[in-house]
């Protein structure tokens, strides 16, 4: 970086955080929310990692939309009304949970389960505690990377 050049960092103030949560609660993605408030989706991710209250607000906002769609499907099904729009929204907004799956694809939960079992087998065979800790650390990093990758695909 040359002299006088500075890194511009986007800071999400309380107003922008509320706007992000409002968009997520309506079913918008994190990418849409980022575009609306004028930041990069990574900025939202970084703020979630650093700000526990914001992380909880984002999780609640995303859950609020999902629960609303499920509620609509449930009540529409009971009353014989059209529920397909809500089902479509769930399928497209949350493909990991509601999308149609190809039979040759694994869910994040399935991969996590297999990796956990795999880690157990490896750790049972390794006696050196320092090696066990290094392996656990690397597997933990891998699991975090998978979760972030999956979250990015659903953003």
C-alpha cells in the first residue's frame, strides 16, 4: 500500500443492520441485503462473526421468514387454499432444506456426520496427543469452511 492510500472498511451502523434484518425477514438473501445497504456480502459475514447481537438478529430474521412460509403452507393446506407460492419460496430460498435434491448429492448435515465418524476412526488409531490435537484442529477448520461455503450458497 502506498503512502496516503488507506483501506476503506464498511461499517454497518444500527440503521443498516436493521435494514439487513428486515430484508432477511422478508425472504431476501444476504447478497440482496448487502446490495441494498451498499456493502459487500462479506461485510455482513464479518459483522456477524464479530457482533453476537447482530448474529442473533440475522438468525432470527432468516428464521422468521422460513417460519412464516411454513405457517402459510400449513394453514393453506388445511383450508384447501393455494400454498404453492410459499412452497416455491422455501424451495428456492432454502434449497439445502427444501430444494429438490439430486440423488448423487449430499447435504451439509450428511457430510458433517461422515466427517465426524471419520475423525473418530482416525483419532482412535493415533496415540500421540499432539498429533491428535493437530488433526482435530484441521478437521475443525474443514468443518467451518464447509459451513461458510454452504452459507454462501444460500446467501
